[in-house]
C-alpha cells in the first residue's frame, strides 16, 4: 500500500450568512484577493492558500461553520492517493470536476 502524500491545505470552505459582506471584510481587513466568483461561492486568495465562501440560508444553523477543506495532492500521484483511500474503505464522491471524501465525523475534504 502506498503512503498518502498530502502537500498541504489548498483552501478552506466556509459557510457565511452573506458572502458579499464576508468577502468585503476579508478583502478590506485581511487584504484577500478575489480569484473566482459566481452566485454560489467566492474564492479568495490569502497568501498561498485560498478561502472559499459559500452562502448559507439566513436561518441556517450552519452559517459561520465549515463547508470543506481542500487538500493539495500531487496530480501525478492523485490516482494512487485515491486507490489508497479506497483500500481503507473511504468512499470518494464527485462534485463537478472535484473529488472528495468525509472523515468519521462527516467533515468534507476535497482534493485540489
């Protein structure tokens, strides 16, 4: 079995009550730069890592909570990484162009 090799955390996804207001705060206070934006999320660059903001329903209990963590994985070793997860019984899910999995407590990790 090949060892899992994670190069680092590429991004963290957060639920926000108002992604425009939150994005403005991260830009003005922390100097974040908008990398990508659509009606569903805003990706901000903070140094070498990214923060991705997702809109939560106004009455949602998850507002202000974690959406997911994106892990940086060497593209040349990605298939091996996924096979090793499979050997451990970790189920991979597909989200558009991304693949991801959950830890035992249900936290989502996306492979970036």
